[in-house]
C-alpha cells in the first residue's frame, strides 16, 4: 500500500465505502496481476484523485497508461464502452482491459501536456471545440450509458437528503436548475449523441498520433450543446464577474465552432453547475462553494437575455 497516498485512500473509502476498502486491501495483488498479464513495468503514479493512474512500459517497448478503479463503480464500464466506441478517433486508444475488474490499459499520450499548456484561452477553447467535433458519435442503441436526464435526477437525491429542502445550496438556484433541466430536455431538437461528459482542460492531452486526444470519458447520452459545459466551468478567474465573462466568451466560441446556440450551452452550464455543487456534497470530498458561485453568475447572465 506504500504506493498509494493517504489522501487518495481516504477518497476511495469516502466515495466507495466497503467496496473501496476491499479494493484497497487487494491493491497489491491487483498490481501484480497487471504486471504479469501484460508483462508491464509500472512506473510512479500520476497525481491521484479518484482512480489509480500510472505510466507503464511494455516488454515490447510500447508505452501505456494503466488505470485502475473500484470495479463496482459503474463509471468503470462506461469509460470502457465509450473508448471502444470512439475507436481512437479524438480519444486515447484502448489497448486492453478487464472492465469487470476495473482495469484499463490505455495508449499513452506523448508529450502528454494538458490543454492548460495553451495560455491563450480563446485558442485553447478552439482546440477543445475541434476535438468535440472529432468525438461526435451517435447515441448507441441499448447502451448502459446514463442520459443527461438521469444525471439531472441527482437533484432529487439532494431533496431526499434534506427532507425536501436543499441543505447548504440556495433554494432559488436548485429550483431554477430543476425547472431549467425540464425545459432543456423538453426542447431537444437535435439527435442525441454519446458525449464525453467530462471534457475539460486536464482531460485533453497533447499527443503524436493526433495533436490532441481526450482521456477519461464519463460517457453520457445527451444533445451536443451539453458537451462543452464541463470545459466552460473549469479553470476560471477567482473574481466572480470575470469568471462569468469568461464562461460567456467560451460559450460564444464553442457555439461558433460547433454551430450551436450559445444561450442553450449557457443554460445547460447553469443547471450542471448546481448539480456539480450537489455532487461535491454527496461525495464529501470537495467544496461546493465554487460551483455555487459559478451558478450565481450564470443566473444573472441568463436573466439579462
């Protein structure tokens, strides 16, 4: 267990409970299994958050990334399914996997810089928009991916947790997000797609096969205007008004690049910011305040139009 930082272990236990504890207990055996099955030399892990991710070298000289996650986590199978459907188009290739054990062996991006390395925000946004175009995939029939409507039901869990109330989240924002989700889902006019669902700067890496590749897809079915939302709310200025202005500018650029409605992108972003605040509370591992501030800024912006 020496290779696992204590904070990472605490996160795994907090999010996955008894399943996470069992996974941690068997972690050394899991590593040995991966080393033997694929003849890997596993290097020092990348900074860890929710999953174990480390560079690994194959005996044949190929470079991989080994990703391990608690197998009972449904996102494990969804990431596997999404990468299979992308087939390396705009995303890292899946070299091999044991998804039922939470094991993914992935293509390694080299040089592997994140999109944060592009200092000009407009240029970075255009790169992300072009990548979204490459990732566009029709929604597969009979898949196990959740939909954006399924995600929106998370706010019902918030209500249940606080006996019909909204706990630390402003009632006004939660109510607006609930009605916003209903309106957005009722007015979808474009074909549904398989969306990455978590496409932000740190999940876009520089590579050789293509200039930029996406990693870590969550896999969610929704309309194209939803895909930019996670990018819009990532890496923002601390000053609330400046953050809101940057979100609006990014939405404008995405709308132009992807031929979408900027206001609809912003409406999805507002609703998702409120949902993200609840997820922070639900997981108990991060602060919801930043998501609340983003939602408040977007609420003001949207009421002007």
